[in-house]
C-alpha cells in the first residue's frame, strides 16, 4: 500500500472555491459525497467510436470496468479520446497515431485521475493509448476489445483482411462472381470485435498481454464471449488495487518485458507493425530498444501459433486452444518469466496451469509450424538505417534472390501503370515503390504488400519481391520488404533506385543491396530534389516537421520520454 497522497485529492480534497467547483459540477451526474472522499479515481480512457467498427462495443465493456471499480472502492470516470478506425480514416491512421497519443497523455495529465484503464481494439488504438499513458506513468491497465468471431462462407473460413486480398484478386481474375464477393464481405465481419486474424490488432493485443499490461489470457477472448465482459469487470477491480500499490507503468514496462514481447511476437507470427509501435512505446517509457533487438531476440524463434496470415486458423481457435498463456509456457526457457504483470504476479505464476487444448493451433516447441519465424532486420546500401521483412509470411524461394527493379515513383504512378499490358515485368523482377514512408505519403500507409501486376497474376504467380518504405497490413502476406530507412521522401537511397537496376535480397545474410556504384549514386543524388511539403499548416505540418524515421518508431521527436510522472498542473479558477 502506498502512502503517497492521491493525485485526485488535489482536485477533490480542497474545501475552498476550487474543491467546491470540482465536486459540484461532477455531482450533476448523481455522484454522492463519498465518491470524493479520497478513494482512487479511475479514468476509463475509451476509444469507442461508430467510425471505428472494431471498437463499437467498448461502451458496453466500459460499464463492466465501472462495476469492478465501484466494487473495489474506486470512483470510475469514463472519457473519450481520439479513436483511430483502420478501415475508414484517410490517408492512414498511422498519420494520427501520435496525435491520438497526445490526446491520451494530456487528457490524463489534465484531469483528477489516479489510475487508468485503456479500452482499445482496432490497430492503432492500442499503441497510441499505451504511448500516451506511458508518458504520464500512472498505474495503467489495458482492456482490449477482443477479436471478432470466425468469418465463414460457402464452407470456407474467412479471415479479416487476409482473405480480403485473395477474394479481391479472385474477382479481378473473374474466378468468383460479384454476388460471391458481396457474400464474403458480409460473412467476414459477423460480430463485435477487431480483425480475427493475427493482424495488427491481434498482434497489439498479444503485445500488451506479453508486456504484462493486461490480466492473463486477455488477448484472445472473442469480443462476443461473455468472458470478455468478465475480464473487463475484473480489470476494474484490479486497477483500484494497482493505485493502492502505486504499481505504475514503469514497474511493468521494463527492458525484460519488451524482450518477452519481441520473442512472443515471433512465436505468434505477429504483424510487422509490431516493430514500429514497440519502438515508440519504449521511447516514451525510457527503455533503450533498437531495431536490431527485434532480429537478435526474435528471428531465431519458431512460429508456434497456426493463425492467418502465416497459418490457417483465427483468433477464436487460438482462444479455444488456450491463448497466449500456453505460448508463454511453451517458450518459458526463452522468456523472463519473472517479469511482473498488472495483476501483481509474474508470467511464471500466471501461466503455471496453462494447458494447450489443440496442438494443431498452438504447436509445441518441438513441432513448430515454422523454424526461425521472427522478423528479420535487413541492412545494406539500399537501407542504411534498416528495413524489415516477415519471413514467416514470405515465399521461401524468394528469400535469397537477385532481380531487376521495376520502380514506381509513388502510389499514383503505381496505380497508373501496374495493370498496363505494356508494363515490361516478369515474375523474377523486384517491384519497388517510393514515397510511402512516414513523410512521403504522409503517414506511412499499409501499402507495402501492393498487388502484383495483373499479367503476372494471370500466370498463376501469387508472390514477387516488393520493396518500399511503407508498412504492410498485419493481415497480409508475401515477400515484402518494409520500413526501408531512411525513406525516399528525405532522400534515402530508395529515392535513387531506377528501373533496370539490379537488387539482391538475401534474408539469410540480412542484406538488401542495390548493385549501383557509389559514384553513380552520388551522380543520381545530385539530380534529386525533395518534393514540396504535403502541408503548410495544421496537424499535418506539425507531423511533417517532427516525425522521425521508421527505425525510431515514427514518433515525434518532441514526444520521446515522459513528463517525469504526472505533475499536477495549475488550476483554472
Ligand atoms: Fe480494426 Fe482490423 S480493421 S482491427
């Protein structure tokens, strides 16, 4: 138990005009006097929005968190923050991740809160809220909204996102009718929750559980399962205790916790977006983490979880098979099992009785789905600051390959020419896309797994090497080199590649090499000029002025670090 004065009492413990004001206006919601008596005030930071379909049920979950908070003697106050809906926001939610994190940070800092529950779901709603909360460093617990139930149509399992690419290609090639296409569309999203594959949202749910920020087993419980609401209720109880124990985020988000998350991301076949968000969160909480840590710690580990896009099943099967606690147990010799989690116990204690109920979905360590499945970090004259590839989602025969570059100067150029019958391209070529990095697009969209030329698809070929400074949807697959840094928009070597250049991808040697002499690259650079800025005012201007490279988590330079706790700001009365 902490004897530290409650932060909220600075607002509610005053008996002059300030305290009167703070209590009186809140009482218009029917709160009795004893809510202000010094009990922990819990902020329920809600990313609910009808524009974020994956989070549309979070108001319901918030009510369950409140039950737990009241029951444990706390005072819950729910507040909205910017919600980043992956499927509707343009140009890309990643453009707004840092803005949302600032909303979270300042909403917490400015209000009479002692502890925080983050309600998250869709891809960016998890990292943005964790980043913001990490900069304040109060006791904080995450309740994620849970995945959708399995999609299924015409006897075929439909995974969110992953099957979207396949179905769209089948329609383009005339292999399915428009009616089939619409039917798949309806069947894919059949319940509350986020994408059902091991896409970015599921990866983020696994990440926060691996980091110790959720109650055990939280990642995989389907949104529609009543146990999701029970989890929310229990989380409400627990956050009150965390305030009493002063168990702040920095006690949980330690270097060993990040190492655990990197290793577990390899074992579950998590999204490549994991890298950029982990780097940003580490920067906020002051943990020294670099791009190379992801390769060094994760790349040799096996893929144990058989979920799309790397495998066959969906989050519902992962939950039924035992979820992340089983994976933690399976990987225990590689993990820091003494890492503390929000329930005050270690991973070792939390997973001691975990049992795998389906070895096809969660494989044992001695029979993995794939060996060496973690993300690989590539370097070379094409990516001096690094690039990443997800070998578990790539074609094995392309992991060591030299080919001719076919260059698209930006996404518009790509759209204009990709299906042109006159495009000179063969399956052994390497497709290069520029201007899709953090500053270039702007916002670093998930276009790195761009479609192959129609003339290649018609040959029955479904994968080619693609290289860009963009990201890839966690639900996607292919031999796709991503996050090339420095990005083309700031004059990284990617900007200098021309159609016809030879490029070698050698994942085994972690190399990405452009076969162009240094002298020729210098000559090309002299002729290169940056494009005009995308904006001269507003948030996008702020973003362009301050966003760092993908290798730094694409956070804003001025947001790295925290506020040194949660200092109480001056009053306004
Ligand atoms: Fe929200 Fe996939 S679109 S999680």
